[in-house]
C-alpha cells in the first residue's frame, strides 16, 4: 500500500531574494514503512532563515539542498504507520523531514514529543531549536551576567523574542531590541517586557541605538549583521561580548558591505564569537527544564505566526524573510 502526499522541491537556486519560481510542489507516492521505519503525517513545519543558506551550492555545516529534490526542515507530526518497536502509531514525533505532508523515515532519526504538555509548534520554537539558540547564545556564548545591558537585533523573531525574555529573567539591567515595524517595537516593549526597542527602518540605526543605550552595551546578540552590527560595535562597553547568531540582512544580498569598525574590538577588548546551536545540544536538558518552568509560571510569552496549508509553505518562507512573522513562523499542515 502506498500513501500519496504533496512535497516541495527546490526547482532553481535563488540569486538574491528567492521567488516562488524557485520552488515546485509535486505529489509523491510513499511505500509502507520498512523495518525500523515510521510513516508520519506532518502537522506543523518550520521555515527558517538557515534554509536560505542551504539553497546555495556552497560547502557549509550542512549540505546544500539538491535541485529537483525535496526541501527539508523541522516538523512535528503523528505516526500513522510504524515498523519500529520504539515508536507507536499515534505518537507525536519531531524530525527533520518538513516541507511535505507525509514523511517516511527511520524511527531513530525522530524524537517522540508530548503534545499534551506543549503544542506541537512549541517543539519547533520556544522549546526547540530557536529556544536553545537563544538560551545557549546568550548565556554560554555571550556569557550574560546579571545587571548587564543587552541588545538583541532581530528581536521580534523566533530567536530574538526569547533572547530578550531570557535576558530579563536572568537579571539583565536593560534589554533593548530592534525590529522592522512600529507594531513589532510596541509588542517587544508592551508584551514582552523589553525596556526599549526601535524600528531599524526608521532613521539612523546608530543614532537610535545611542539614544537607547546611554551607558553602552555589555552583550550584543546579533541576528542581523551588517549595519546593525556596525552600530552596536560603536556602543559596546569595555570587555563587551558579541554573540554572532545570524546575519539575515546579508543572506539575500551577496554584495553586502563589510563591517568597517572592527578595530574597536581591539581598543575595547571586545569578544565576538560566532556559534551554531548544533554545538550546544548538551545544554538542551538544562534549557528545556528552565524554559518549561518559565512557561508554566507564565513568565515567558510565546510568539508564533501561523500560515495554513502545504500549498502556502513557500509563501510562509518568503514572508518570514520579508519580516511578516512575529515570533516563530510555523506552517500548519492539518
Ligand atoms: N547560529 C545558529 O545556530 C542559529 C540558529 C537559529 C537561527 N539563527 C539565526 O538567527 C536569526 C533569527 O532566526 P529566526 O529563526 O529567529 O528568524 P526570525 O527572526 O523569526 O525571522 C527572520 C526575521 O528577520 C528579519 N529580517 C529580514 N530581513 C532583515 C534585514 N535586512 N534586516 C534586519 N532584519 C531582517 C525579519 O524581521 P523584521 O521585521 O524585524 O525585519 C524577519 O522576521 C537568523 O539570522 C538565523 O539565521 C542562527
């Protein structure tokens, strides 16, 4: 018996900002699971900035997507057939074969999650990869200490909303964020408890940041790169730490200008470190325990934006790159 479902393929490698023509939706027939395999009906899938990088044919920490082959990414779904002793029909599993309605894969490449404790989407966001990125990047890479001033760029996104909230809960003195609209800026301050935020599209970034950080910045968690990184370096305090998490302002702009003030690293003895969440899985247990506690106590707000239907997965991906999401962008498939 086969199962038929829709799946997105990469039809062309984007140059600059991706377009809908770079993707193709096809129907595939999946065989029944073989020994050790399970068949999953995906319920939610993630669209992430890092997927843009995998569309380029360049060596990186994960192999590039192949042309005319399915895209991949985080997803949570329900097991509908199982030939594995470890995973039962009806279980919810987290796995890496998103961008499709049905996933056939080895059970050992999945993790059973409890969707009665938190909704499936939480395992792609607040309790999943973006959450751990925020936690490890802020506490282990940037080594934030209580009473410090923290600036996070891309603050209204999946990672950024959590960085700011974790900083506040761990005793930061001042938490400042940047985002791309007045509505997002309001949300950061009014709903998430940031001390202040600014719209980076609204006048000089350097001037706005200077006004909001009269005592400088101790920790900069950078999701954006480019002009915001340059502006933050001007405001960093002596021995400040910069965690380079992402550079989304540059992903669709291969000709982006470089950072012109790196000599400030010397005079201010700044530590700047790039990191990948992949290297921080050993912190997952501590992170989930602390984050689950905050969620139970209502001390962390979960921001999610939903787009419905596999047919709209590319719209969700392009929308996320354009900033149409508040918090984690999730595609709901059922
Ligand atoms: N190092 C790691 O292991 C790791 C893991 C996960 C994510 N990341 C990185 O972390 C960053 C955030 O990821 P995420 O999943 O949380 O995505 P996200 O912030 O939820 O979504 C992307 C956001 O980027 C902003 N953006 C788009 N173009 C921009 C530009 N030119 N300048 C400034 N902002 C722009 C948009 O918000 P606005 O409306 O504010 O523009 C958009 O909502 C990305 O750079 C990603 O690559 C790194």
